[in-house]
């Protein structure tokens, strides 16, 4: 077996071992997510369509642009 192939197999073994380690991300929790999103609804509107001048609509924003501010909510 070439040296390259054995390195690749070692790499895969490491990858799968890493997958087995419990990680700290919680399972998605729609109820908690909705509670956090209520904060945003105060200004950005219940369905992401804001009725306040100078407050942008969040509907149709790229998902990560919403994810980061919500993830920052304690
Ligand atoms: C107190 C009112 C208020 C609350 C609460 C609020 N926002 Fe905002 N948000 C604004 C305003 C005003 C802007 C526009 C700021 C600017 O243009 O500098 C904004 C901008 C944004 C933007 C950028 C949108 C764009 O088109 O540039 C995102 C994304 C965003 N808010 C997400 C959130 C999320 C997610 C939450 C809840 C965790 C939240 N906001 C809570 C008032 C609020």
C-alpha cells in the first residue's frame, strides 16, 4: 500500500473517531428558537416583515444573517 493511501486511511479513521466524540451543539429546539425570535419580532415584525420605518425586513434574508444574531441571544 502506498504511503499516500495509508495516510488517507489514517485521516478517515481520525475523522470518524472525531464524529463519535460527543459535541457541545444541542439538538435543534424549535420552542426555544421561537422564544428567542420573539425578541426580534418586536422590531422586525412577527413574520419578518417590519412595520417600523428604518427597521429592515428579515423575511427572505439569507439564513446565516438571522442565525448569528439569534445565536448571540443568551
Ligand atoms: C429594538 C429593535 C430591534 C430588535 C429587538 C432587533 N432588531 Fe434587528 N435591526 C433593528 C434595526 C433598527 C436595524 C437596522 C440597523 C441599521 O440599519 O443599522 C436592524 C437590523 C438587523 C439586521 C440587518 C438587516 C439588513 O437588511 O441589513 C438583521 C439581520 C437583524 N436586525 C436581525 C435581528 C435579529 C435576529 C433580532 C433578534 C435576535 C433582532 N434583529 C432584534 C432593530 C431591532
